């Protein structure tokens, strides 16, 4: 039998007299061993070890070296790992040694990971296993699900925090979208808790943890309409200050002062009208 055409970057170990192709889990010292049952390379082994020594290193026997024949070339390796590293920003369990081992194994064999093979995979919930399968077997569906999750996150942030505090960065949107796409129930719970805590920090005067920005802003909008005669710019720090306060009389006075400074038509008109009424309809310029 001919020697399998192995992916670049591997080693050749003799373990208790049996030859193995060996690859390391990236960024770890954990070796993956593939046994040569036939077609072993005609060259000396790089290392000679006992199986006890391999196990002490955390080594894992992953299969037969023949499974690696025809696997993807080394030029795909950087792309593969960059995808894993990006996903691991919001799914840290992907960087567990056994998780990486499962994915490296699937990459080396040019196949898809089969959930349930390792202790790590058995520890995943149904949503995480389904997401792992989707990531590798149906990238287009995964992309659609991520986009839907992004929209969900953006909508929830606007509802809880409004246009000022709820304007999440692209990185935040991506991170939360991946969490929800990989584990929707838990991701939604964690997102809601995060947004609730952020809302409490942004508007501490409103202590009900279940009160959203929309409920708080409704009062602020009403005060702006009464005093300024127009809808507010909800990204204006003045609006946030008014919405944060619970003393509506003080908020209306603040709006009159700021409205006069900014030349708001209704505020200026009301102030001049009040002054004319006080002076009997005659206002004289100071000399």
C-alpha cells in the first residue's frame, strides 16, 4: 500500500514500536496520533516514546493515517484557524483542547466534525451541537442565522437602551449574534441580563430592573413636546438628562432655560409673551 499523502506540518513517532503520524492541537502541546497500519514512511521516526509517555503529554489517538490521505493542503490551515479563533471570541469552549482536537481532526481528514465523539462534544447542549454541525456542513444557513441574530440583538438594544446607549458597535453586535446563533435560549437570557444591567447604569433614578428605555423615554418625549413644541433628538445629552430625572417640574424648568439659549421658537415665544403680560404689553430696551 502506498504511503498516504499527509497534510504538511506533521511528525512521525514510534510509540511502543508502532508508527504514528502526529499533529499538534494549535497553541497547545497536545498531540493527535494517527496510526500507520500500512504504507508507513520509509524513514526513521522523529521520536521514540512509550504510550504511557504519550498519555502523560495528553496525547490522543485519533484514527488511522490512511484517513489523512487527500486531506486539504497546508495553505488552507491559516484560513481554518482564523475562523476558529474568530468564533472562539464568543464561544470560548471551541478553544478547549479536546474541542480543538475534534476540529483539527475533521480538518485533517477533510470532513465534518461528528458531534458526540469526545467528552467535550457530549458536554454541549443540543443548540451548540446543532450550531457546530451547521457551521461546517451548511455555511450559508449559518450566515443567515447570524444575520437574523444580529437584527435581534440590535432591536433588543434599541428597546432597552434607546438610540444613544443602544447604538452597539459592529464587534458587540457580532459577538452577541454568535452567542445567540450557537445557543439561542441561553444567549437571549444573557443578552437580556446584560442590557438590563446597562439600562440600570444609564438611568439609575429608574430602579425597576424591568423598565426599558422605551418606558422611560415616553415621559421625556412628553415634556419636550409640552415645553418646546417639538419632538426631541433622543441622542442629545439634554434629552437623556430630562429622561433620567424624576422631578418633572425641575425638568421643565431645565427645558425652558436650555430652550431659551438655543432659540427654540415656542420657548422664546412663551417667554416674550409672559414678559409682555407682566409689563402691561410694553417692553422697553434698557439704556
